[in-house]
């Protein structure tokens, strides 16, 4: 009896074609994952950038408000000094009893304390916004580097670069959360 001959040549080609198709499908799927995660990182970078800008703006606004309060404090100080000097001059020059300005001086001192407290609150708020801006800005930078590394990963088809981009993204998320909390 003769042995049956199996056409292995055609079978090998079919197996190789299928294997090559699987590899291409895996590459396309991986490229899709990289593209989707990179888009997500870009969204995080945009949100972080917007929030960092907000904190920067708020820091400037609070610093201006603090400056206004300190100017108001100086104006009250000048008024109090003028009232005290006027009181001294009138007491020195007058032979008759003069109205005492102590109530006015006490009112000025109370108002100065309130103004000083407000100015210091605005300064503290400004410093808090600057600190948050700095932390969130770091997250923006890290996200941008992660996006660049992910783009390089797609071009070079090196998964290790994509993993590095994902690790950087996690670091960016940590800085983002530190900045908003």
C-alpha cells in the first residue's frame, strides 16, 4: 500500500500567512491602545493646564486685593497720624478745653486691624494658589513628556517606551491630585 501524500507545502504557507495576519492584527490593536491612552493623557494635560492657569490667575487677583488692602491700611494710618497730631497741636495751643479725638483714634486703630487681617488673608490665599499652580504645572509637564514618549513608542514600535509613558502618566496624575487637594 502506498502512503498518502499530504500537501505540506501549501499548509506551511497557509500557517505562515495566518501567523503573519495575527501579528499584524496584534500590532494594530497595540497601536490602537497607545493612541487611545495618548489621547487620554492629552485630555489630562489640557485639564491640568487649564487648572494651573486658573490658580495662577487667582494668585495674581488675590495679590492685587492684598495690595489694595495694604494701601487702604496706609491711608488709615495716615488719617490716624493726622488726627493724633492735630489733637496734640490743639491741646498745646488751645487755652480752652478741646474735644478729645481718642474715640476717632480708637476707631482708626480698630479699622486698621480689620484691614490688616483682610490683607494677610489675601496674601495667604495668593500663596496657596501659587503653590497649587506649581504642583499642577508639574503634572502638565509630566503629561506632555508622557505624550511624547508614547508617540515615540508608536514610531519605534517599542512597548517599553509605552510602558514608560504610562508610568509617567501615573506620576502626572499624582501631581495633579496633590495640586487639587
